């Protein structure tokens, strides 16, 4: 039987309105990533901007939107590079 983690947080996070600032757990839930993935991104320098308020980490809606744009741009660049490499391989095999 699966036990839900942090039931008090889950109940509170349901009251969040669009445009509210996030805590790390609510950011992760909102963006469908695990907290361990968040901290991995943080180690890699790819986390959203954070604000520390009374020892709590807050992520603003603007920081979240910027983070999403950065990840989208990163994904597109990776896909374009892969497509260019595939095309170069195709050209190399057809001319050889």
C-alpha cells in the first residue's frame, strides 16, 4: 500500500492559486519533477532563481517562467544538434 508523503503539505498546496510563489516541494509538484531531481538540477546550476525569506526558499512565478523557457531552449538546442549530426551522418554515408 502506498502512503502519501507529507499529507499536510499536499492539503495546503491544493489551496495554491495560479501566480502564487512556490516552495521547493510545490515547485516540484507543479512541474512534475521529484525533489531529488530538483536538487540534482541545483547541483548542475540549472535550478530556478530562489529567494530566501526567514530561512524558507521561495520561487517566484517569474523565476519559474524563466526556468521553463531556459529548459525549453536547452531542449531545442539539443534536438537541433542531434538532427544536424544525423544529417551529417546521412550525407557521409551516401557520399562514401
